């Protein structure tokens, strides 16, 4: 009886997830207006963050609220990069990463996803991967520059979304232009049954850094608070593992430690990335033994290595050279000191 009840509940949620009329149609608004940029408190000075807001009605008619966009813009941008954060996260929790990318000449555009940060749309349960692909396309049309390359990046759930965009021609068609490169940080293509070990996201299980430079704590604290989102996430993760890229762009995948990432199955993610490479796709793989899920927020040497490695990878696709970092960290003098290794 209990099994039948559970099956019935799951079936009902799946039906609801599929039937919700939340897909963004092919038509795009003729005029999409972002608010003027306003500076926001920077926990990392070199990030030089500003925020703008995009009316949600620009994405689909009748959608209430607005989407908050965090920007980090260098003096002379060489590329536009759209970054999607993870669940229980917000865009300005990745300021150190944005500072490294800004130094590499990358203009970062990072929306707060629905149910996260200062975005005020309907909950994330009402947003599909197709909707988020359309968000990237609309944002790029409104704030990107057609003369610069478009790059995509994502952490955790954001990395899963970017993966699915690269795999699906329909999602790629929603973008304003083809992406030229992608970075996937601990992508949630193989999520563990209980995030954080017990189903709750906590800073202490996301990073070893005791006081990371983040703008807010994990929220929503559990995917189970968004059941339709959770079902979609599991379905998209399965599709990501089963699929391959529909576009031939260089991809860097960063994987945390097998025993220390309590959010995704790190060895499964590593095997998945190697499978893409074996199939002939341009995939680079960086595995950081002992690192927790939020690899870009980890202390030395993992965090600085991940931030520098991703900046070098992205800048390399544009043919630019990164200047020396403004803030130096202790050098890694031996392979034993460097837990992050190319595989």
C-alpha cells in the first residue's frame, strides 16, 4: 500500500512537472530593457561588481517580477561570459572566480536563478531548462556584444543546465549566438541522493574555507523544498549522462574529490567527462582530490588553481594572455602539494 502511494505521488509530480505551461515560446520580445548598472558591495575588490534587473515579462508574457543580473566588466572586454550558479546559491557568491575572469578580459553576466538571490520571479519549480536557455539568449541580446565571443559557464546545477544546452539543438537555437567555449564546475550530472550528506546544503559541507567571501548562506537549503525542480533535475541529469554535445566547442570540466564532494558523485562525473573525450569531443578535465563541491571557493591551493586554470582555459580560446595576478599566493613547489591534476 505504501509503495503504491509513493508511486502515485511520484507519478503525479512528474505529470505536473511535464504539464506546467512554463516553456518559453519561439517569439522573443522586440525590446528588452535592463536597468542601469548599480554598484553592489564587493567582498573581493577586483570583482568590481554591479547589478542590473531584467523584467521577467521580457522572457515570457505575464511572468511577474524581475531577474537580477550581476556583472563584472573589465576595462577592455575580449569576450562575454554567462555564468549560472547552483541550487542553494546566488550569483555574487562567486566573486573570487569573477575577479579572475575579469582579469582575463572576460565580461561576466550572471543571473540570480528563480528562487535564489534577489530574483523575484515565480519559483524555480516553474522554470525548465528551455526557459533558462531562453534567459541566457535574452540576456545576451540585451547586454552582450556581437563582436565578442560568447562563453558559458556553470557550477553544480548551473553546470548541468549548461551541459544540457550544449547537448540540445533546440536549447542552442534559443541563444543569441553559438557559444565558443564552456566551463563546467562540479556539474550536477550525477547528483547524490541526499545533498550535503543529509539533504541539507551547508557552507561547511560545500567548502573547507571557514569564512568564504560569499554574499549569502545556502538558500533554499534543500532541493526537496522545490519538488518539481528536483524531479526535473534528476531527469536532466539522466539525459546529460546519456547524451553528447550537439556542438563542437572546447569544454573544461572541473571535478572535486571522490570522498569530499557530498553533492555529486565525483567519480561518475569524471567518467562521464572522459566518455565525452573518448567520443572525440574537445574536453579538458581537471580533478581536485580532497576538494569539496564548491571548488572555486576552496582554500589554497585548490581555489586559486581552479580560478586560474579556468581563466587560462577561457582566455586561451580567445588567443589572449592573462597578466600576472594582482594578489599572489604561495607557490606549489611539488606535485604532492597540488591536489588538482589534469586527467
